[in-house]
C-alpha cells in the first residue's frame, strides 16, 4: 500500500520541478534581449568609401555600435568586420545599416578530433621525450662518427 501512495504522489511532487526546468530551458534557448553577447559582424563598405588608414576603417566599424567600449576586435585582412558586445535588439538595429552583411554569435566549440596527442603517441612526460630524443641523437652521432 505504501508504494501505491508513493507512485500517486510522485507525479505531484515532480510537476513543479519539471515546470521550473522547462521554464529555464526556454529562457536559455530564446536568449535575453537585454543581455550583452559577443557577435562577429561581417560588413562591406560601399564602393565609394575608401579608407586611408586602419584607424579610418576602425572608426567606420565603431559607427555601427551604439556606444564606445563595445568593439573587441577588428578584422581587416581576410574578412572585413569586427567583434563586439551587443544585445539582440542592438544587433537587429545594426543589421538594417548599409554595409552590414551578416552576424553570428561567438561560440566556443569543443575540439573533436582523432588526432589527439595520445592517439599520436605524444602523451609521454616532457622530460622523458627530451631524454629519449637526446639518447637517439647521441646514438646517431656515435654511429656516424664511427663509420666515417
């Protein structure tokens, strides 16, 4: 009889916990409009816009931002753009400006590869690798010297 009561109470006890978990999960996936996040913003200047110096280009990048101190990094060589701290609303406003191409949130990814140091046999202690290499070098020198 005790297990029957517990099985009837379990859904009642778990319901508030599941409700809170679902609410938190929804907030995490939708994101906070007022929270600052780092975005990589790709831009392209209009054809008639020519930059004399890198500072001119950086000043143009800053013209996209709502206030100073938000620009984290500028990209000049391979891509044209910048990294900045923005809210989702600010990003939406920025996306309507001339020259804006795209933006993506800066994300940290876990490295996934089969070529890890252990897989390649490089997980030996630093001193052991140096000692083995020195031994092989000395053996090679001794072999070459004796055969000459």
